[in-house]
């Protein structure tokens, strides 16, 4: 009878340990997934900010180039008017 009691107790202890270990692993895995999602969200937000900053920078460069071309065109037009008046 004692051997049966010991065997049943040992099996019960193993089952409790097994399920406790499974629950612990599940919680650890869920925590890792949560951390990974947070990191992914941070990376995505940083990428969006970087893309927006780059888009603004490119727009500013395009505006500056446009102003430069406009000034050159006005300068050329002024020179042409001067040449026409001299003729």
C-alpha cells in the first residue's frame, strides 16, 4: 500500500511540475511576444518619422532648386531684354 501511495504521489508531483512549467513557459513566451510587438511598433514609428523628415527635406530641396531656376531664368530674361534694347 505504501508503494502505491508513493507512486501516486510521485506521479501527481510530476504532473503538477509539468503543468507549472508549461504555464511558466507560456507566460514567458507571451512576455517576449509583447516585448517584440512593442519593439516593432517603436521601429515602425521611427521609420515613419524618418520618412516624413526625408519627405520634408526633399520638398525643401525642390523648392530651393525651383527658386534657383526661377532666378536664373529672370536673369537670362533681363540679359535678353538688354540685348534687344541695344539692337
